[in-house]
C-alpha cells in the first residue's frame, strides 16, 4: 500500500469513534472510504468549484426560502454549511402563496457556481423571470442579487483565459454566446447553436476548460439516464459528443411510487424495477484536486427522498473524463476511497436536524415553504418553542408559514412535541410529510374540543381520535427504501399508538422536490386568522450504517435464488480485514481469487489485489462485492451458476445474481 494510503488508514482509525457518535448521515465511513450519496437528503442540480484547497457547493432550492445553500469542504466528502446566498425571493403573489398562486416546482433552480478574480458568482434560473446573478467577495456572504437582461435555460458560465466570458445553455440544441463585461447580457451577434439537436446532448450543461480543451457536460433524462459530454479544441467548435462517460449508474435503485396525475384526484403508479437506469446519476460536473486527482459530481432521482448528490472517481481515457474506474468506465462505485485532496477532515454533516427551538434563530436546516409572513411566527413569544400563528388556508398545500426540512434516508423517524392549548376553532396544526401527494398527523380544534387527525392525500382518508390533553407527540416513521411511512402519536412521550394506514410516498415533478418534514398551522376559515401552535421540539433519528463483520465466518447467499457463493467447492468464508472497507474471503488457508477475465478460484498465500473485494451495499439493500482486480462486481450467473466478477453493477430487478445476503455460520 502506498504511503498516502497508510496515512489515510491511520487517520481513519482515529476517526472511528467520531463517526460512531455522528447524529446524522455522513458519507465518510471513518475508515478512509466514503459511501454515496454525499448527503442522504435532497441536494439537486449541484454545482461545485475549487478555489485553492477549498471546495464550494450549491444547488437548487426551488420555492423554499432561504435558498441557494453554500457548503464548504476541504476533502470533497465532509461539508460544512456557510449560509444561503438568498434570504428570500419575493417577485409577486405566487412567491407568497397568495391569490391562489404558488411557485411549486418553480423558483430558484439549476445554479451555476463560479469564482473569478476574487469574486464568487452564482447564476440561477427563475421561472418566468430573467436569470438572476448573485455576487459575493466571501462565500459566507453577503450576496447581492442582480437580474440579468436575458433568461438562459440551465446555463453555465466559463471565464476563459483570454479574459472573455462565455455562457452555454439549452436542451439538446446547445447554444453558446459571449457575455458582456458586466455579465448582464449577451454580446450582440455572438449567440449561436454550437451543438445540434440530434448530437446526443441533453440539458443542465456545465462548461469547463480542462487540460487545454473545452468541455460541456450535460444530463440526458429520457429512458436510461446518462451524462453525455462534448469537447472541442476551440470554443467555437467543432464539438464532438461522447454519450457514455456515465450511464445507467443507479446503484441498483429501481423506480418507486410515481405520481401519474398532476391534479386531484391524485393517482400514483406502483414501483417498477423493470426500468433500467431511470434513477441513474445524470446531471453534474467535474473538479480536480491540488494533488492531481479528478472527481465527478452528479445527481440522481432517488424516489421519494428526492434528488441526491453522488461523488465519482474520474478516469481519463482518450482525453475523455469517464466517471468510474479502469475496467468499469461509466459506472461509479457506491463506496470508494476518499479523494486525495491534500487535506483531511473528520466525518461530519452540514446540518443538525433535531431542534429544541431554544435559540432565537432557526437552525440552518430549516426552510420556509415559499416566502414567510413575518410577525406570524416566533421563537421568542414563548421561549423554547416555535410558535406558528394559524393563517387562513384550505389545506396544508396552501398553508403559509409552513416550516420544512429535507427528509433524510435511507430510513428515519421524526417526532414532534407540540402544545395545542392556543389553537382556536377551525385551527389545524401538526407534522406533515410534505410533497405531492402529502400526508399529515395533527391536532384540530372544533366546537367539541381537540381531536387528533391523520390525513392521507393518496387515499383521501381522514382518521380522527379524541384528544384530552393539550400536549401531544406526533411521529412519522419513514422508509425511503420502500417509500412508505406510518404515523403514531403519544400523550406521554413514551407509549406511541399507530393512527391511519401506511402512506405511500411518491416522487413527482409538481414540487420538483422530495418529501419534507414540515411543521404547519392554519385555520380552515376562508378569512381571518386563528390561534397558534407551539412546537416544543423535533427529533430526527436515523438508521445507522451496517458495520463490516470482520473476522466472522459465514456464507454469501444470492438474493435472486438463495444459492450460495461456491468457489472451489467451498461456501463458508472468514472475512479478513484488508483496510479501506475491503475484505478477503478466506476458506481454510486459501482465498477467493479473481483473474483478469473475472473468473474465480481459491489460492494459497497472502491476499493481494486479486483476492480483495470492496464491500458495499446497493441503494435499496443487498450486499455487493467489487473485485479490485476487475473493478467489477462478483455475481452468481443465473444461467450457469458460475461465480464470476464481471458485473458492471447491480440491476434494479435484482435478478442478476449480484446482490448477496451475508449469513453468519
């Protein structure tokens, strides 16, 4: 192992305790490796830049306020929150949920993050508006916002070496132009279509000059999702397109419940694992490290939890930047060695999700659903509580001052403590799994007093139960692998009673977001205001990662037919720690070994690269073993029963013999 690898292992050992006590998902495994996604909550349309040893990241926030989060990292895996570039964007009634209008599925999206000559820039689309330009001398802010004179779909900007500034944008037909020095407009006569409609490019371009050539990454989202890339020696072309630098990498995740109607009555389709690559990574870009490594970042549609960001090693071949490793180009390992950036960081997450509301400011994880109504919410009217005043609304969808945070996968439980004493007649308040369709559990006051209410927009069912106490705990147990949730309530914070049925969490494009844990209060009256709901706390508890059972004996059973991995007549193996999240499979004095074609055998001697497997899991469950010899996955061939390490990655239908279950013997 190289000296740098040994250093990473030593650092990882010192971090294991830190990782074990982490309160929320971190990509960093604490052993020198990371596991995708970077965040197991929605971070869509990511754009990333490197400024010296520092990396900065932002992404789409749609109708949620504040918007455009700015994250910072030194190692590309562990990120800290710096602030938001946008406190609020109020461009009319739809941004305030007024006059029956909304910005659902609209707002701020597809930002382009850039740095040039001491200034940070974010260019971002806003539906029905001109492209918005944000500037700051410090990524922590303050940021200033200036509307441009043009609207450019999914734009990306390049500050070229000759002092000119170029912009690329579009869908399939990619257009390119020069920007004016003040970055407000296109230089007259400079606009042209530089890549034609049928060349194979998509949208969401990222514009770079890498290794002396111009590159445009893009996102193709029809059928199997992929990331086409174009390159040229000159900015004005000619451009050639490679459609295969990342294709079909869904980490084994299949299509979950999907919204198939945009207006009530809402209809959702059942999960479909026969579709390949529909959840695959597809929109993103490329960064380098001070040590000379190259890494890709991109998003994937991960069903109801939303669109997630993944990190991929980049392998250059024939001057094309492929996501993936030699021998398996275009596919990204879900777990791999952390980037060598020249810096190390302990495992951490950018947000703390649980909140006691003891501060006079909201935590950085919180965002409002549209522009909030100041004066109708407070952290100081009753210290230690978040107070939401009930404004008039017909339902949760139209309720103002709904406070949200992104749901966290793969499984999590959110519990809210609430005091309903100040609710007035017609008031409804509680905890929602907000999206379209949504579901919620709350408290309503009517002429007879307080009642617990659970509503599911998928079924239209409402379940009621009497409530004889003001204080109540509301809980949602969310499984973002199955995309289902159940609600429970308690009047003592200890014993929880289920209420309502199992809620199917669907993915759709009405909000262009995943599920959000949301605190709401509204009054059903068409006019006037009600009382208030006091939220004491919110607690988010997550499923821990599964440790590798080093030193244990057991068998690997293929999920597709329950057959065991059988090499050289042996099916029981001891897991030998090979560091960096890797194992060797030992049977007696021999080890499972892989040759260059992926064929397996048992070999005597000290295990090396041919006997080492990267241990990882598919997104929706199942153990994966990736051979370091082939950078491909071990599988039991369904037709012949042979064990071979030649799979590019797990299929969503789970019939390819790639997923295993470890059974201890």
